[in-house]
């Protein structure tokens, strides 16, 4: 699945749909590289990240929040490939 990165206009549109963000669209674009998933997560957090906003960091935090059964299933899926 190939997801296109958002440009300045796309980021501005996403911000307009979301409302108050706590950071500027330019800062969000710089921190996420225009990745729509990362932009959405950043907007949901509503605050500026402490340093680069990396996909691996976002995913690791989300995996940590899974309940034990979901985490076990994810581990099996990851191993199975």
C-alpha cells in the first residue's frame, strides 16, 4: 500500500478539518515529513513532539498500550510474517 505524502496544502486542509492543533501546519509538516498517519497522530496528541516524530516511536507507543491478548496476537503475526 503506497500512501502519498501530504504537501503544505494537504497539511493545511487536514488542520482545517481537525480544529485547534497546538502547533502550526509548517511545524507539523517538518516533524512528520507529510506522512498522513503521523500527521493524524500528532493532531490527536495536540502538542508538539519532543524531537523528531518518527513512525517507529508512534508504533512502539501504540504496541505498549495493547492489552496482553492483542499483544500476543501481534507477536504471532509478526513472527509468521
